[in-house]
C-alpha cells in the first residue's frame, strides 16, 4: 500500500462506520446508542483527515473528491436511519427537515448535471460547517432522542450550505471541485470572462 492510498482508506472507513452504525441500530437497538455515537465520531474524523492527508500527500484528485462526496451521503444517510430506528418517534419531527435538505441536495446535483454533465462536489466551507453541526445533532439524537436548539441550528446550516452549493453550480464557468464559496466561484467566472 502506498501513502497515497491513505485518503481512500479513510473514506472507506467512513462508509464502513456508517454501515456499522446502521447495523448496530438494527441488530442491537437502544443499548448500542453510545457505540453508534462513537462510530459517528470515527466517521466524522475520517472525513476531516482524509482531505488533510490528501492535500499533504499531493494526492487530491477530482476522483477522490467525488468518492468523498458519495461516501458522505452514504455515511450521513446511515446515521440518520439509525437515529430513526433507535427513536422512531423522531420521524414526525425530522422528516420535513430531511425532505427539504434532500430536495436541495438533489437540485444542486441536477443543476450540475445539466450544466456540466457531472455531479456537484464543491466541498465549500459552509458544507464543512454543516457537517460539524450535523455531527453534533446526530450525536445528541442518537444518545438522547431529542434535537432541540441543535436541530434548528443544524437545519439552518444545512439550508445555507445547500443554497451556497446551488449558487456555486450556477456561477461556475466550468465544473470544479473544492470551491471555497461563492466568492471564489465569482472570481473564476470573472477570470473565464476576461480570458
């Protein structure tokens, strides 16, 4: 194994952590809440460090970033499903937020496919902040079964992140990964117009 494979292994670890969270919720139930929360932390930390390590090794590629984005979706869907399995009464509370964010995510991808024939993968700053808010929320939901203020904050961060992702996809002159935000997308568009 070469060092350049480490980011891929960390991404695979995140997918495995998500699947294990889901399996524990299904097979063990409520006694697995703390184990699920610990695996959630493992998955989030792998998400943070896969990018850090890839940049240090110079192994960041579009392929890696798309794989990372897909792994994120699997991981967060598994964790959300585990919350709903462990705390079924939360379905009524969470389904509107999950539906809104899901439709927004699909819209950004549809715009990206329509414009560039590629899926969206901007990895913008707000998406990283939303990931941290989602970590806090799902940890709280797994352990306590209540969302409260953390749910409202995470939802607001999610909406802001999805709106920025959509704006980035609409502004970019051509498809790219790792766009920090709308400001960078606008700078790229101006540079393309000037060329």
